[in-house]
C-alpha cells in the first residue's frame, strides 16, 4: 500500500520568532469578563492587528499589555533580542521576578512591571483612541518631551545636567536629532514651531506616532490610528507604518476598525469576539474564516462587515 503523503506544518513567523507571547490572558471587571483566556503571539518586526466588533475586548487587551491594567490572570512575555526558551520562561515565571536576562537578550513579564517600566524598560510605547498631544506646545516640543525619561536618566536631577557637562550636552543633541528625524519622516519639518493643536487632524495622528517612536520602542501599540482619517490621510498613515516596520524593524500591535488599513499592512490578524479569540492567522485566511464572517455579519457598520468578509451585513 502506498504511504500517505505527509506535508509537515510550517510554523508561522509569529510562532517562530515572537516578540510578545500572550498566554491565557483574562481581565474581569466585577462580574464582567472583558477578556477571557486569550492567547496569541506578535511576531518580531511584524504588524499584528487585533480586530473584532465593538466591545470585543481589544482595548482591554491593549491596556493590559501597556501596563494600564493589571490582568486578572495570564502571562505577557516580551522578549527583547530574540525568543526566550521554554525553560527560561518557566524559570522566570516560577521565580516571581519581573524580568531576566536570557541567552537571546532579556525577557520582561509585563503583568509584573509597574506601568512606567513597561515603557522605560520593556520599551513598549502606545497611542490612544483619542489624540493626546500637548496641544499648546509646539510640534517639535511634543517630540522632545517624549524623550524626557531618557534625558532625566542622563541627569536632569544630577550634577551632570546641573553643570551642563559634555555628556549631558551630547544627550540633548541626540534627542534633538531624533526629534528632527521623525519630524522629517512625517513631513512636518516646516511646522516644527507651530502649536501641535493647530495641525490638521491627520497630521496630529502622525505626530502622535512620531512622538511614540521618539521613545525608541521595540513594540509600538496603536489604538485605532486611522479613526477619523480621510482616504488621503489613511494612505499617509499606511506609508508611515510600513516605513516603521521595514526601516526600523519596530514591531507594531494595532487595533483598527478600518479594514483597508488592516488588510493592507498587517502580517497577522487576531480576531476577538465577546472577549474570546475566535481566529488568528494571515489576513487572507482570517478574512475567509467562517467564524469571522459570522461574527461580522451581525455588526451595524455595513462598510466594516463588507471590508472584512466581502459579504454585505
Ligand atoms: N474599566 C472598565 N470597567 C468596566 N468595564 C469595562 C472597562 N473597560 C472595558 N469594559 C468592558 O469590557 C468590554 C470590552 O471593552 P473594550 O473597550 O476592551 O472593547 P473594544 O473591543 O476595545 O471595543 P471598541 O471597539 O468599542 O473600542 C466591554 O463590555 C466594556 O464595557
């Protein structure tokens, strides 16, 4: 009898080299389970989109990853440098510490870090659904203030800064250069000295992303960056996100309702519904998943349902 042909399953890129491993994440608010036992990986250097109908738990997942909420249960392992081995992860979890050096770099358990260390040590940056720029400060000042942490670490409250020593001046110069780099990247150099609040909406959105990039994150979390953008602004956003991914190898985690953005720039899509994961895969696979189609067929926003599934609601 002829042997049955066997095609070995090739692991997905996000399973081969995850930057972030979310394991059994749950978040309860009183009796409400906003997120229930959700696990997924975000690949290093990839764009991972988290999608789902309103109230699916997307922002809650984000708030747990970025330190705004302490999850009820679950492990959020961010692995800088390269993936940790299972033994390294288990030892870190059992040891009760928040981070450890690993053979590949360092691993942080985000659920154990104070929220300011999620950004300063684990290097996770985020933007919000509603723009949160300092609207009275100039465009350039917004980019400089983002680097306040690294400047204070360099010594705002130590003698190096007070005496204006060369090492402090070098740090200040590097901060200005980084700010000017991102200003150029978002095409706003000519508006450096204008109040951020005077910029058109789409420019403010890109400035927020540039501000987050000034913290030099390994993981950039964007909560509905395309909300309220017109098609031209959406296109500019896609271009910026692609540049961040390809030129800076920064991994991006994205919540987005605009499916043209999701389908165009994502490597990997995770779908939530009622706080549970219902699909996880490449954009084309997720789009054709019967569970995703069923979930989106009930949504009120017909354009969104058609964009995800190709089927009118
Ligand atoms: N701080 C909170 N206290 C109580 N309930 C909350 C809190 N935050 C979120 N929830 C509830 O958790 C559920 C998931 O909300 P979440 O905002 O995470 O969903 P979402 O997928 O981001 O929705 P949307 O697309 O509308 O932003 C909802 O039922 C919401 O009302």
